[in-house]
C-alpha cells in the first residue's frame, strides 16, 4: 500500500518542510514524540515498511545519540546534579534536553527517508522546473547528477572485483578504502566531464527566448494538497499538544 504513489515529487518536498519546520521552534520531547509517532504510523501507508525504514535510516539512528550525548554532558545545568567533572555537568535539565534532542533528530530525519523513497529523478526535475519555477540549467544538472549515483555504485563494485582479481585487495582496510575512494573520484570526474560535454552538444545549456519546453507536464492535484495539509496538521498538532501539557520550550530559551 502506497498512498503517495502518483503524487508530485515537489509535494514530498513541501510536505517535508511543513512537517518538520514547526518542530524546530521547540526542544521539548512531547512535540517530537508526537511527530515521530505520526511518521512511524504513516511510513507503512506510504510504501515504506518499518524494516526498510530501519535499513535506510541507519545514519539518522546513529546521529541521534551523537547529538544527545553532548547535550547531556554540557547542557545548561539546572535541577539536581548527577555528575560534575570539569566542564561536564549532568543535571535534570541537561538530561531532559538530551532526550528531547534524541527524539527530535529522529522526528526530523526519518520523514526525509519516508518522503524521499521511490522518487523518480526525472519527475522531480519536471516538478522543480514547472511547479517551483527553478532555473532550467540547475534542474537539468541536478537530474543528471542524480542519475549518476547508481553508476557510482556499479563503478565501486567493479573496482572492488578488479582489485580482488589482481590480488591487491588485502593491503589493510585504511589503504584499501583510500585507494577505492581516489579511484572513484577519478572515474566520477571523467564521467562528469563526458556528460557535461554531451549535454552541451545537445543544447542543454541554451534557453530559448520564449522559455524552455518540457516533454511532460507537472502540476499539483487535489491529492497533493491533501498530503501537504495532513503534514501541516500533524506538525501543528504536535506543537499544540506540547503547549497543552506544558512541555513546550521555545528554542531560544532552552
């Protein structure tokens, strides 16, 4: 089941902004928990199972504790003190802030995984150019760059197999990683140069006086507005619940 199938990719971007921007006004755990709960419940309905969300969102799951630990150690001291050593001052307030930051990173990051899943780069380019009216050169370059991401993975696999076949793959992990990274950088520069030349030869760098035409029309339908409305309601509800229970803490006074 995927309720987002067929909607404009620009809708996903706008919905993400509407869902996450209000959460940046506060550092309380209640609003973040409500928004995170909404994301977890909506993910399967958007075609992203919890297992897939876990696999694709592991960098966010890793970043959340990394952001929370410094807050716990160096947050503004207030309330009962549990540990005090040099600059480290663990108190009730710092632990509350750490918990809020941990949940908030998940609440802001995981919707990106859900809303960016299965987006076609060409459809995204059409939406950016026709709906958001971004410059055509920027859009075409972004679409071309996105298309090359899968080729980079193929190049990396080919380089690994080639090094293994030559017997030079077991020379230490650090050296192996550095040589692969340098080789991938060289291949990406060569491929990017060839692509830029090909696009220039085909006239992608020129814009007609009456404006560029597009093969496929990109517009916003009623479903797109419904998705954005739901995300806005979810974010406003999260802030409203936090205010109602008295846990709302404006970012500037946290």
